[in-house]
C-alpha cells in the first residue's frame, strides 16, 4: 500500500522533505548503534563518546518532532487527502525514535560493566549478532526509502533469527554460572538487541502491510488477522 502512495506522491515537496528527514533519522540511529557497539564490544571509542551519542539522540528526537509537526500541518490544510500515508509516517517515525533510545540504552550498559566485555564469552553467546543488526539497518533503509517489498520481507527473516537467538541467550544466562555483573550486562544487551531488530522490522514491513496491521507482520505470516 505504501509503495502505491509513494508513487502517487512522487515529486511532491511535502513527502520528499519528510522522507529526507526520516532517512536522516535512520542514518543517525545506525551511526549511534555502530559507535556504541564499538565501545561496548571492542572497547573502542572516542573520549567524548557519551556526548556524541546524546547529541545524535537529540537530533533524532528533533527530526521526529519536525516530521510529526509537518504531517499535522499538512493534514490541517488537506484533511481528507493523504491520510493513510500520514498515519504510516506517524507510526514509523516513532519506531525510528525508539532505535535511538535503545542504542542509547546499549551505551548505558557500557557504564554498568566493571571491566571490558570478555570477547570470547560474547562471541560464544551472541555469535556476532551486532553485525546482523547492522545488516538489518541497511535492509530496512532499502525496504522503506525505496519501497522495496522483497527487502521488507527479508528483514522479517533476519529479525526472527535475531529474536530466537536473543531468547536462547537469555535461557543460557539464566541457567549458566556467570558473574552477576556480566550476567546483568549480557541480559540487557540481549533485550536491547531484540528490541532494535523489532523496531527496524516494523519500519521495513510498513511498505507491505495495511495500516491496521502495522507492527504485526509476524501474525500475518502465521495467517492470523
């Protein structure tokens, strides 16, 4: 549905400006995620990383507010036109804002660790899940910005793999013999990774779902309504 609406609106200043700002939100969230993972997993990063992370997060929040304001103003002028697309945009910008929040939450894990993460333990538990999420960022941008339905469907498969992996990690942590600080930090990482993948997939699959089913692509695959 969204693909048809984008084609209909192609060339219109309102939609192009919103899509440009939304694309910037996704790029900023991806940058945040990569910066945080560099610090959290590889213990690498700038001395002023916290300030940089929070600055990017504020930019994401500002873009969300600007997009919502623009959408509302547009609907005020044309209340009976473009309602469906506006509702989609209002939904996905919230998902993009949450990407920033969860990346920031991951950074906060770096402040909880009492020593750098044991990379061998991380690799055994997480199996480079951060790289899967980095790939999911790219897939999501291609799916939404280009209204690519095939890539949107592919994001679901990546998300499902990540979710199953995170659930397995939590079970291993609950039943394993890990130091308390390490167990807490790994648990938070698994939860934040899972939520990041969910919000990315919500954005991507918005190009193939009716408005009433946004955020419920998994139920659609199972044949539920």
